[in-house]
C-alpha cells in the first residue's frame, strides 16, 4: 500500500477525469431530458443505439443548446432512425484499414508514418465514426504491452513519425502512454510524435498535470491533432486545456469532418476556424465523410463540399482554411478534392 503522503499530486486529477469518463451519459432518454427534449420528436432510435451505443460526457452536453433538436453537438451523438435506413455504397470497412494492417494495432498507409490504433476506447461515440463497426477488441497496439508495434517501428528506418490514434489514445492512462514512449525513445530514426485525439475537446479534464508532465518529458516535437466539428464545442474549460498543451510546447491542429446538419455552411466552417484559432489551434483537414454504414444522412456531396471550401477560402486568411480531403484506399496520402 502507498501511504497517503506519498500519493503523487496528480493523482487527484487522474481520478477526476476517469470519474467524469465513467459518468458519461449512455441512455438516449437521459440525454434528451438533459437538453430539454424529453417529450419532443427527435427521430431518436433505441435500435440504432443498440448497434452503436450512445456515449457522451456531461461537460459536452452542457455545451448543447437547450430545447434544440437540431443542435450541432447533439446531432453528432444522438442515435437516429436514419442510421438504420439502407444506403448503397455505405460499407462496413469504408477506409480500407483492414488491408493496411501491418501488425497488431499498426496501420501503414503513408510513407514515413506508422499509425497506432492505440486503443478502441473513446470518451464519446460519434455517430459518423467508422469505429461503430470496429470495436477493435484486442487488436490494439496497447494490448500485450505495445511489443509488436514497437518492434515493427524499430525494424523500419523509413518510419520517422509515430501517430497515436484509435479510438482515442488519450483514453489510455498516462502510465500506459509512458510505457510506450519509453520504448519508442530507444529508436534512433523517430523524429516526431503525433496524437490524434478528441479528448481535450470533449473531456478537457483529461489534460491534467500528469499528462502535461509526460508531454514535457518527450524527446520529440509533439503535434496534437484535435477533432472538433463546430465552434460550440469550445468553451472556457477547453480553452484552458488547450492553453496548457501549448504551454507544454505542443503544436495544435484540428481536423473536422464535413457533416450535413452540423457544419455544412460557410458560417459554421468559418466560425470553427476562427474559434479554434482563438484557442491556439490551426485547421488542418476538413474530411469528406467516410462512407460507413449508418452515416449516410451526414453526407455532403462533393460538389457542395467544393463550393463551401471555395467560399471559405474567399473569406478567411489562408492559414484558417483547412485542406478538403477524402481518404481513398490505396492512395499515398489523403486525396484533395
Ligand atoms: C490519415 C492517416 C495518416 C496521417 O496522414 P497525414 O496526411 O500525415 O495527416 C497516417 N496513417 C494513416 C493510416 C492515416 O489514415
Ligand atoms: S472521437 Fe474519433 S474515434 Fe472516437 S468516436 Fe469520435 S470520431 Fe470516432
């Protein structure tokens, strides 16, 4: 047993985010009651929620507009009837990840980069996510102590960047992340570490002292690619988490998915870039939706996507315009539209 006096100061923080994680709302009826839509027709579907569970942290719910069934944050998480409607061309493996698997939890698609499916867990379940069909189970890099992933990266000197992805890699405990980076630190050809995470946005309490200490200890420049789709996802708690990340020397970028009914207007996209910038985040990618089964109602057609992107470029500083891309299996990188 560790005497109380020796408990590290960050322990309280660790307990805090993990507790908030556990307290996430999983019942669609509770979510609707919390946003004042308890007895309003929203198209909510329990059956869709059985296919892919609802999961959303309470702090994210607090940023939704009360009494608005078309709230852009609510739409990202509420299971709807529309998901169950068959849609030709919307498949289970929409991005060809099962083909690019290089080893347990390792995906090699692009030169120089190894992407680790660090874990299958997320603090939030986004309805448009390909993960709804890939719970991953034990097929993650963290299972079995990262050994296979580390061995693969060590054996391939063309890899100079490791990307932690998932699921959400920051849903792992910090000691588990330390375990990985301690092993990676011995690999001389690594130059950069990247983390793809939505946690600083949906559960900003995750950015605690322990995580910041870890970031500060790493031997490589660190880029964190966040995932926010709408300006309303930012609030004061998110701002302070992002300020703390920048204070730790992290470069902050954002990737968004173009989603019908969420951010498919020039105003919404411009607000997202500007709000992100205020929090120290530059836009990186605006993704065309992966055509995964159950997400067809979010799709914006290519012509409309290009039109929005052109209008955005005509309105904002160049560095506030994300690259509009789509993931195409077999391509050497994300394909610009
Ligand atoms: C998107 C992706 C990357 C990163 O691509 P960038 O264009 O460098 O952001 C790397 N590996 C895989 C498997 C990806 O899907
Ligand atoms: S945070 Fe990312 S990986 Fe997790 S459910 Fe949302 S889109 Fe999918």
